[in-house]
C-alpha cells in the first residue's frame, strides 16, 4: 500500500510503499513511528517536532480550539489515517 507522507510543518509531501524506507530516510510517521489515528509528530527529515500538533497539545497545553487552522486540517487528516493518506493506484 502506498502512503502519502506529509510533513505537518513544511508540507513536504512524498509517497512511499515501504514504511521502513521512509523511516530510514528520516520521516517520523506511522506505522514505523507511533500509531495511526493518534496525535504524534508527522515530520520530514528536515523538520523538528517543536512545531507539531503533538508539541502544542502535550507540551504547550493548547486546547483544540487554540490550534491554528492549518493544524486543525492536519489533525483531521491524522485522526483519519491511514485512509486519509492512501495513494489510490489506477
């Protein structure tokens, strides 16, 4: 199954069909890191976790209403994974 990896910080997007390859390239993304459908960092190799939804909620104690519109869109995608990031093949 091909999945679209989307960095929640810089919006970098790549497609991988092997989670181990994505992890080895530096992506923090389920299923290799954390689990689908839970708030955890979704970052590319170039971005850190200190601007992620996870950081905002867990360390800055922000409520969902305090998240930015961009973060709310990302959160909806995260809570609907993996379905929301499956790449349909023709």
